[in-house]
């Protein structure tokens, strides 16, 4: 269930398989396969694992025309072995031919404007109006058959701009800037609209968090000026691994979501992609945008705390973690406890070295409960209230 507290930039809904991105729909969580596309069984196995772990959309790289044949086999085998999962074909070089072939079988294709019509660096220092027009005409010529295929097969398309792969022309005209990224997307969006294709999602990704944030803010501003409202895919690309990778992704994506920007997200990590999914859902839940598990509120503790709180917090999470319908607070003492857990459904508050008090909201239900019995008493209270769910 969506619990949004941020006014979102109102975008048009775009259907990708059985998932809808944008509109009033929940923010969609996605990730990307790391198995080699030619290894069809391994890719199918990974997609199944990712989908079961919460990936609502999975992207598969298609670096060659041969791989375009592989994704057709992946889609078919996936239905036989599991079920139909919304899949995105990631298209880079040789854009038009691969995009046309994959658009016939996949739910969505992703093209990179900086590489779709690839041009070798020429060393030019400026572009005339006629040269710009000629290049745009070349892009439209290559893109038009892709759009026609997408229309015919109800396939969506992501215009995925990367800060690190802007075309030489745009870098000359705008520099290596967020403005250049936005202009790269706008060129393709205008071509799509001119050819009556609007099943579009946009992404503007960078490895620098500030660039990614600025580019997406500017993209929303430009769309509003142009009367556009396409859904936005958020992510900090090449964020790395471990804590820093997670922090970079969460800061970039979370900042924009808190401003009402973003309809689908990926926290990109240099790890097994299954690790990305829990970060995505925790991020969305922390902002009140989705609720997928217990909302656990824990006091950081201080010198006033007279019971060992961290182990209690861990036990609560283990015992009650499946109750996605509830929020439970574990607080250290009477000073801040009642006020800080005011929004929680239930609470455990330390009273001494060996006892705690059990609360329903701010109402004290049972004081001086031995710590060893705290979980049992809390469970009985939740059951009595009719809010317990079996694991």
C-alpha cells in the first residue's frame, strides 16, 4: 500500500508488462542481470531469484544482434519455468537494429542517446546550425523504425542518458554538464512526440550524486516548460559497493523522491544485484512511499538507558519483522520514550535494569514486565487486538 507524504510530480502512466510506471502508482523497484546474456539458463535463473526477492522489473543487456536472439529465448523460457516477468532490453551500440529486434519480444527497451547513433570523435570545437540539424535528422531516421516497432508490439522505451557518455556534439555545445544531459533527453523526446510515441520513461544518471540530482531537477523543470510529464527512473550509476555505494544511491535517489521526483528506482551496486533490492525497499519505506515490512523504531540509547537495548531491538525484529502492517518502538527510558514512540502502534520502554513497560501507542498497557517476558506479553497484546499475522 502506498503511503506518500510528498506531493509528486504528476507523470503519465507507462505500462511495462504487468507493471505500470508513473501516474498514481507506487514507485517501481528494478535491478539488472549480471549473468552473460548468451547463457540463457543462467539469466533465467537469476531473473527468477531477483523477482522472488522483490524486483518488479529486470533489465538484461543486449550488446549484440546475437544477444537479441538470446533475450527472445530468455523471455520464452522464463514463462515456461516460472512466469512472465517484466523485462527491459538494454541497448547501447548498433542501436537501431538491436532495438527493433528486441522491441518485438521485450516489454521495454532502453536506449542511450549518446551511443544510439554513434559517431567517432572528430575534434570539432563548434557546430553550425546546419550541422546540428543534419545530426538530428540522422537520429530521427534511425529512431523512427524503432518507434514503429514499439507501437506495433506495445513496447515501452526508456531514454537513458548517462553523464559519462554524452555525444561529442552536446559536450561541445553544453559542456559535460547537467544541461547537456537534459538536452540529450529532450532531443529524443521531441522526436518521439513528433512521431506520436509517448510510452516513454526518462533517466539521467551520473556517478556524481550532485550531478544526478541537478540533472533530474532540471529535467522536471524543462518538461513542465514543454508540457511534458514522462516518468523518471532514478539511480546513481557506478556508485560502487558496500556502505559507500549504498549511501551514494540513497542520498541521490532519496533527495529527489523527497521532492516528489521519481517513479522507478535502482540502487546500483557492484555486488550481486539481489543486494540492491532490500536497499530500495528500505529507502522507499523510510520516506513513507511503500510499506513492505515492520516499521521498527529504536532509541540510540544513552547513559539513561538501564537495560541492554540492542539485543532487545534485534529480538523484536526477528519475532515481529513479518508484521508489515505495524510499527513497533523500542525505547530506552521514560524521558523521551513516550513522546518519541507516539506514532508507533506498539512500544517497549525500559523501566529499569530488568523490567520494561509495554505500550499501545502512548497508552501504558502493562508496566514492570520482566525483560525475559517482554516479547511474549507484546505478542499477546497484538493477538488480542486482532493484528497478529502468522509467518
